[in-house]
């Protein structure tokens, strides 16, 4: 199988490239190595992959028509796995135009290229953020998602709608995956688990927004990879799936797990709630279980120590 993975040098993307190379696939990865966080981290993510003859890395912006057109012309892809995006709720509030351009226009460009070059399947990374601030849990794919509370969430929902339109007009099979707070080795340094681990390890204050009762459905990277891989294998029609652990962990409990794994106490500084934050995320994964045979295996109590073990071995990625 020949795969194109956008955002292939990022946290999830590099892991997925690695897994599919192990499966014997030919993998082309696209990444623009932007400065959202230190691009040297992303280059380290794919350093070992560059030794594999079935892996090719293309440094390009998904919005740039010439290199992207050339890439699609150069090989017949069996699937596009679109993971590239501007991520993060809080930065999107400060830069909504950038998020719209990269996420919405970038996805539209890739959908168009896939149609014109006859790609038989397209897998799109969406987000649990599309559910907004609802307290009706667990979140079902059939829920009303017309009320996003951040530009990031709005762009992800827009991408899902554009994907449906492309499927309806051109027959492109598209699978949209709503990821729920993915963590594990190589997690972006700006994400809460990585950020908190670094601050605790350095003995610096840990900001806790709200009273610590906000809860998230934390999903270990290996389980997300299982869901993506099965989506590539089974993509047909237009589908949306939640990929989560289907259990929640409160923020204060998460900090406690990091304290245990690091063997250090956190200096917690309680702050007010952040704009765009939601009180809870909680995935109903029954549809993914039924149609993808998705079975998450790594509980947060096991995943956090695995992440901390990697974190302590890789201080340069912090």
C-alpha cells in the first residue's frame, strides 16, 4: 500500500508513518516544519525513518499548489491520511485567520487533489473539540455539533462538512476521526501532559485552570494508531468515528498521576478558567467498536508512566 501522510513529522504523524513502514507500506510524509513549536523536535521524530528506503519526506506546505500537485502526480496513492493542521484551542483564539487558512483551505486543497488524482480513500483527523461545551456525555457522533466554542473547533467541523460535500459530489470515500486528547511519547511540548511533566520535573509552578475538576478522555497514542490503521483498511462511504478511551480523568487526578510517575510533588498555582476550554470530553466509542473493531487497551494509569519514561530519556524533546 502507498500512503501519503500529511503532518508526517508531527506527534501522531511520525508514529503512524513508523507503524505503517513496519507493516510493509510505502510512505510519503509531508510536513512544513513550521515554528508552532521547535521544528528540530519534529526533525528528530523522523530521523530514524529516513534510513528506510520505503519512506520519503517532502518538506512542503499543504497549501502550496506546485509541490503538492507534483507530489500527487509522482505516485498513485492508495490512501491519504490527513493529520496536518494548526492545533490548539487557545492559540486559535489569537490567530483565527491562520487556523481557517491552514485547516480549512489546506483540507479543501487535499480533498481536491485526491479527487483529481483518483485516490481511493481519504482519512481525516478531526477533534473532540467539535462537541463544544455540552455536558451530555458520553459524546455520540450523532450529536449536534453546530456550536463550537473555539476557532480551532470550528475549523475541524468545517473540514468534516467539506469532506462530506466532496464525498457526495465525487464519491471519494472519507473517514473522519474525532481524536480525544492524544498523549504518549513525542507528544507536542505545548500539550498539558508534556507541559506539566516538564514543570514538575524542573520544580516550577504548574498552572491549573479552574478548580481541577475539568475532565478529559485521555487516549494513548498506540490506541489512536490502531484506529487510524483500521480506518485506512476499511474506509468506505462517508463515516465519522470517535477515537478515545471512553473514560474520563479529572485534571487534578492527571497531575497526581504525573507526580507519582516523576516522584516529585507539583507546585500547583490555581488560575481562572480559560476561554475556549470545555468542562468535559468523553467518547462514546460504540460505533468505532462495531465498525472498526476499535478496542483501546492502554488506561491512563498505565499510559502516564510510559510517557514519563520516554520524557526522562528524551530531555531534548521537552
